[in-house]
């Protein structure tokens, strides 16, 4: 590795005076020789042999430590990852000279053996300072030709004019060359089951199996293929494959694995697109830049959920106060987007160049950061599906809510109803007009609906007025401000509430705070229950006041708006932390103006505090303070349930006119509330959000965000060579770079995009691709078993208009696909044990989702409902790290297809994971297929499997009228064939003695059910 240390004054083992004499002497000798030899001759005689002897071992063709090669001019002057190793004319600035003269054992080169002699060092010094002449010989010229650029995958897609014109033509030609042939065609029972699972992910109904088996129409198979490709279940099946490489889930991942309740719309977009056979190039463009290409098309906007499908570090992006950690999280986020787009569409492991030039493929580190720059202005988050419609709906709801607020205020004036302080924190008037979940940040007074984390640097005892988005003369500021309390040892710390109102005797605190003062539950609050009352329920409210925080209410403004002078404050204080958490205490104080009326210093989690305080008419301010009780802020999730200001009861009764007015307002309130409920919620999707100004991206040395180098502009990598790689500059608006990248990827001459896609289809139809590394078409990946076939398929795919269904049909109609899998062929097994030549079909185990769905299907319990939010087969508990407790799906809403399952990233479903369902934190182009004892135990004893076996038995009992008919129906439903006489004979005593459930349980555990032949 080359660095740039300060130049040394001496050489290893030689005093400076002697070394100087040697260098001068050698230099003079070299000068004398210069009169009789050219610089090129001296290089070949003196320098190249020296480099070969002492440098090539670590910096030659086979090994390049520090990414430096010294065996060819093109590499030597390019240098390693620290820049050029040689600066012609200046030895002192040449890293190679600095390293060979270093006295530091960790820096000196060569690192092994003796250091270069003084004479050798002098030769290199003279060579550099006289221009570093390096004449290129044949070896130099050969090394300068990057053989990686000749890799098969980046060459133009070509089809030989005289080659085969069908899948079977390519397969049989390759087999014949090795003396092999294809296996016979599978029987019709096997074919329809294979097709149904491959195209739909579901078993075929027994009635359709029998119809196909008995159909003597020569076109019966093709008609079956067409029928299945038209099925709405096709999109559900193949969306699963796409979501694997999009590493989609319905939660963020990382330690704060929070929900993404609107991510499902992207999943539904993929299903709908595949069912409609949307051209693949259009499908890709929409997912990368749909919001730019068609900003008014909701589906195009939803499509960008692809870029947001991966994991996202909430702590690193939101909660942490460390700018360094934020930069690290953002760097990981951009890497995920760039990697997903390039790897899923083009099968290139571009992320290998994050820290250095790609070790295998000719992709530089700078090119990697150019791709990353395309996404520099993209963030993940909730966005409107249709901005115009959302604005209209929001305006309508705001108009009605303002109308309702006026009605409620008038009713409150007449009836003297209590005013809710939590509602005021949300910007309301105390009668339900505030924003639920809104909080006021102690540090700035800003209003937010985002759950926040730790605040360590808030200036204490400074009152920050809230910055509500709306404020009118009719609704003055009821909240005077928020603050972080901090008392002093001698009680000298104070906070100025208003002129003449100075709070003293403040408790001493840790000076830290959490989240915000909220109209609702706090971040990480587990519950809102006090003495059996759930204050998160209907008719109640929560004022979240985590230690250490304080809030001041302006009673004068409240009295004016409420039309009441005498007020009483009531509420109950409790903990929102889990009861079995570590022991913790907190403090609570209440001030009326400057007088502290209530102070509880060590409130425990097992305790609560009822507050009932009469407020004289002369009091101007009510202050509530929560403190940490002296043991830090951990678990101090204090909240006030039903914190209300109640008017003292009116002695006089309403007049007749007031009663009439009251009834009129009640009627109007009911009408407006009904109108508000009728306004649809504006649909949201978890997708891309564009920053107003796109940040500049710089190369990060060794992938370290804290060690940046040169600035880069948006671009692609040049290896593919099908189109210009410049995708704009750093003034290009966010979105235009993504659109340009989408066009570059979906370009018809892109040699990778079509090859990768048809290989992915082949992989899922045969169990392995023509290239067995479906997401690595680089030098580290596999070579195609049938390169000509791969290019023929890619060409046909383009000619079909990028039609996926066309290519599906082409593959499944082939004789290669229809072969038997269980074929005895000793010669073929010996010559091609991995079946790369495709002399038979590959038996495959059902993936976790197909097995789950197949069990529901045969049991007759599958809920066919399509689309919409995913079903949650878990109990959810809100906490700092949410808790997902899985339960046995035992009702129809949980019996939908697994594509609609709400996928939790960090808490995988044990049943699905056992069956090799992949981790959605990672792109999964090819699933692992393991065989373990745990799988057998799970399939035999998991409660889901047992329940469905019971349902299957009940179904069969309802559909048959004899024991033999029941046995045959069980085989037909599960194995798509009739039972043999021997099987009926063997099953009869089992059913007689143990019931139909035992047979059903056995059949859904049989290899014939779990595997596809």
C-alpha cells in the first residue's frame, strides 16, 4: 500500500554522510553512462530488472497490494488507491521513492528481505528525476489491454444467422455433442402440477387435472399454458420472485424495526404490472423514475417504492445526534439503492467498488460513486400517491374540521365542558381540534409528528414558544411554551415564564430529555393504562411528558376562549413503561404562576398520582414539569391521563334561547362529523422523496464517509459500452439523473439487462439458470452453459416487446422443460451430474410461500382476496424496538396467500424461515435450499400444519360418502393424481384406526407433495 509520508534524510543502515557520497558517486557514474546509452536503454538495463526482482511479487500481474502494479507502464503511472506511484521529474514527491527510503519498518518497501541498496535507490532516484522514461515493450502493451473488457456478458447480444431457432434446438445440439439426449416427456399429471406451481404458485384443482389428462386435443398443453398465464394468480406468484431481489419488507429493519403501513401499494403495483404483462423496459423505468416520467400517474409514483423497498436505519437517520453516525447511515442507504438497482437489473456487483476499484470487474471506485450520485437527492418515506387529490381531500377535511371546531367551541361556551390540555399541545382549542400525535420539541419549540429520541444538548430553563402551523385570532396560543428544567444545588436556577412570574426551586436533573411533549403516546411508550383505565381508548386523552420536560399553559388565553374564569385542573399521572422493566423513579411538579403547589420527587412505576387543583381567577399560568427523579431519564415515560381544565359549575341555568342554540349546535356537530368521516383518507405509499437540493457526492476513501476525495457527477459505469455514461451534472435536478439511468439500463442495446432477465426466468423454471449466478454476470460469476441460447432468448425477448409472458410461454412449451426429472441415465449422471446440459428436468422443493399456499389450497381454506394491506399474523406491541409475537393463523383473514403477509424484517416468521424463506435485509436472487431435521419436525408438528390437516379432513368428509372415496379424494387434492390400489389398501387401516386426519397429515408431509418433479 502506498502512502505519502514525509521524505527521509537517511537510508536504512547507512549514516547520512556516507549515503550522500554514494548517491553522488552513482549519480556521476550514471551521468557518464548517459552519454553512451539512451534513457530507454538504461530503463531496460537497470530499472525494469530491479522492479521485477524486488517489486513484482507484491505488485505484479498476479498480486496487487494496495492496488498497485509495477509490471507495466499503464499501471505504474496510474498507481494504486493512493494515486500515482511515480511523479516524473520529482523523486521527493514520488510515493515509490518515499517508501523505499523510509526508516519506518511499517512503511519501508519492499517489506520482506533486505532494503534496497544505496546504489539501487540512487538508480531509481536518477531515473525518476530524469523524466522516468519507460518505453513500452510487447509485455507492456499486452498488459495494457484489459482482458476483463472482453468478458462475455458485456459483449453485444448476437444470434448466429445459421444457428438453431428454438430452445430445443440449442439444448439437443449441446447434448448431442457429448453423446447425450433429452429424457422422455413427463406424464400429464406431473406436467399440470409443475406448470401450476411454476406459473401460479398453487396446486391445480383435481377437476382441472382430470380434464387435462383426458383431453386428447393436440393443443391441450398450449391451451393450459395460456390459461395459467391469464390467471390473476400469475402476478401473485412472480411478484414473489421480484420482491426477493428488491428485498422488500413491511418494516424498516435495524434496531428500531418500525412499521411501514403503506409499503403494500408497491407490492400490489408489481402484481398488477405482471398480470398486465407490462413491457419489462417500462416496468424498470417506472420503478427507477416513475415519479419523474409520469408524476400525475399514481401507479408510476407507487412504482418508486422499489427504491425504498430495502432496510432503513431509523436511529442513524433520525434519532442519533451524531452527525458522523448520520453520514454513515446515509452512506449505507445510498449504497443499498445503487446496489439494488444495478444488481437486480444488470446482474453486476457494483457495490464491491464502494471501498476500492472492483477487484474482479473493470469498475472503478469513482464509477461506483457516480452511480451513487444518481440517488444523492433521494430519500425514503411516506408520500402522497396523488398530490393533487391529496391536496383536495386535505383542504376539504381542513374546512370541515375548522367548521367543527367552531361548533364545538360554541357548545363548550354554552355547556361548560372540560378543556383537554393534550388537545392544546396538538394545536387545538381543548375540544378535540388538535392534531393527534403532535409534539412540541423542547429544544426549538417546533411541532412534529415524528417520534424522536434522545436530546442531550438542549439549553435548560429557556421557554420555547410552540411553532404551530396555524394560529388565528379566534384561537390564540393556549400553550405558552416548553422547556427542559434544570435546578441548581442551591436552588438558584430559575426560569422566566413571563414578566413577574419566575419559577424557582426547580429539581436538579440529568439535563437530558426524550422525544417531545406530546398529544398522545411518547416514543417507546408501551401502554397508557393507569389503574385499569386505558387512556389511549375512546373518550380519553394522553399528555405525554417524558422526563425531563416542562410545559406552560396560558390560563388567561384559555379563560378568554372558554368564557369561564374559575377553573379546576384534574388528571392522573402515571408511567407508560413496562411494569417488569428495571426499577425507576421520576418526579412531577405543578406550579400556579410562581408557586409550586405540588411536587412528587420519587414517583415509582407501580404508583400513580391523582391531581385535582382549584385554580384561582388571578392565576395567569399553569406549569407542569416531569423530572428524572435523580436516576436518569431511562424508562421515565410519564404521562397525564385526561389532563383537563374544568369550569366551576354554573349556578344559573340555561335560558330557553340558549337551550335552542345548544340543540342546534349539537345537530350541526353531528352533521359535520359525519361529513368529515365521509372524506376519504388521501392514499400514501412508502416510496421515494426528493430533496429540494441534491447533495454533491464525493469518492469516499476505503468507503469511509469521513474521508472524502474528489467530487463526482451522476453517471454509469463504462464497462457495458452501449450508451454514454454521463447522466447529468451536479446541477441536474433530482429525478432527471434517475430518469437517465433508467433509460441507460433499459436501453435495447444494453447487453446485460435482457440477458439477466431471461436468465432469471430460466432459473425459476429449471431450478438453476443458464448462468447459475443470476445476480453476478461479472468475472466472479458463472459462465453460461448455453451462451448462444441465452443470447437467442434475449433477442427474442426484445422482439416480443419485452414481454415476460411471451418468454414464459416459450420456455414452458419447450421439450426441455417438459422432460421427466426422475430418469435413470448412468452415462448422463457421470458426464453431467449437475444437469447443466439439461438432459432432464430438475426436481425442486416448493419454496416456503408455495408450500404455505398449497396447504391452504388443498385444505379448502385459502382466502382468495387480492391486494390491500398485508395481513398481520402476529401480535404487535409498540416499544423502543417493537415486539412482534407470531401466532397460529386460525381465521380467514390470516389464510390469504403468503404474498400478502406483512413481512417483518428483523423478526422473521419461524415457520417460513425454517423452510428457507430469505432474510429480506438482503437481495436474494437464488434461494438456499436446505434439508434439515428441523424442517421435517416443523412440517409434521407445527400447529398451522396440524390445523390445516384437520380442515383438509373435514373438507374431504364433506365431499365424499365412503372411506375409499375419501382416500382417493385425499390423494387427488394433495398429489394431483389418483391413489393406486396399493396405496388405497395401505391407507385404509390407517384411516380406520386413526381417522382421516392422520392420512391428511401424512400426505401434506409427503415428498411428493413438497417436491415438484
